[in-house]
């Protein structure tokens, strides 16, 4: 159990009712909170989650999924939610690349966008009406300053650089971002701070954080951090959905990312660690606890 958090399983009937009546909106993480990380068919939903979220929707609660995973477009996420029977709970999912697209669209951004990432990230940004450059196919470079520089180009029309997960990342892609960010008018968005992902199929993947840090240090440009625990996505939601922070709860498995976001926004938080083993966080203390979302189902019946 998370130290000092209220264990929702231990509440009396009246106290649990008071808890449920105290919020209107649930900001809900996805990976390791709603479903297991590798894939998302219904049989890989964490037990009891669908039933709890359905009950909360029947009670008039709004559910918004907030994830750091930009592996898909909003359109693909909606298909995943429908396949898992979660679309009836919510069709609203927010993730860092979508948040960048929403932000640039709403602020009337003018200019082109350069993406260090995958084609799925370019597709999502284009869905917001943005002009996004295609991926640059670099030839094999030689270890020569002149040769490296010959592959890199500045472009004053590119006004934003977005750094996401790119399984085909190489030195020239990193350096091209650095060159573009020499333009003081060019915005720099980093979509996650995580440097290593939780184990998947017994493999710990290097995450975006290292590469974003390299670009930041080499360019001297400070990024706008869009992923959890930074408040960027949450602040967009609060404004666009007119959320009452006092009546909104953030729920998730990660003390750092999910509970950190809720605390940054001034919300109450609900920690559901499941099988995600993590040490106590020095500062991020959740308000509520249960092993998973599904563990409160008996209280709702």
C-alpha cells in the first residue's frame, strides 16, 4: 500500500459514497492501469477495470484517458478502445503528440513542423491541420565534420521541432534537430522525460528522455515538456473541458508520471500500482490507493 494514502477498500459504505460523490471527472492512465502494456484486446484488460469504469459512467462521471504513449493516432486509439469495449466509457484520449497538435492548432501556429519520430507521429500532427515535413532519408555518413555538415540544413520556415520515440534514430537526425533549433523562433517540444521504459517482454527499452536531453544540451534550447508528469496535457484539458480541479481525480499506476501529473495540477490522486513495482516516491504522495481500479468493484455493487 502507498504510504499515507487512503485505502479505498477499507472505507465504510457511507465514506465510500462520499468519495464517489466528491468527483465529476476521472483522468485515467491507460498502460498498466487499464490494460496490459504489450497489446490491447479485451482479454488483456486488467480485471475489473471495465466494470468499474462502466459503473462510474452510469453514475454520470466523465472519464478521460491520459497516456504518455504516442504509439498510435487518435483514430487508432479509438479503434483500440472500441475493441476493448471501452469506447462506451470514453472516446476521449489525450497523449503528448496529440496535445502538441491541439496546442499548435488552437494558438494559430504558422510554419512547418519537423518531427524526430515515427510516421504515426507525423500523421497525428497532420490531422490537426499542421504542415509537417516528411522524414528525411539520410545516406550513410562518414566521420568527417564537412561530410556531416553537408547533410544538415537550416530552414527558417520550420517553426517547431517535436521529439518523440524513433526506433530508427541516428546521429544525423539528432543533429538536424539541433541545427533547426538554432533559430530562436523555433519551438522545441519533448513528449516524454522517461529514459527507460518498464520491462516489456523482458526487455527494458531506452526511452525518449536521453535523446531529448542530448538535443537540448547541444542546441541550448529548452523544450516544452508535454508528457506526464509535466502539466502541459492536463492544463490543455482543464481549459478545453472546463474541468473543476477540486472535483477531478487523476488515477494511474506510476507515482512519478501519473500521481506527479495530478499533484502538478493541484488534483487529488489515486494510485493503482498493480504489478508495477516501484519504491516510495520522495514527494509524490497520492490521496487514495487500491491495488488496481478493479479492486473497488465490490464497493460499487
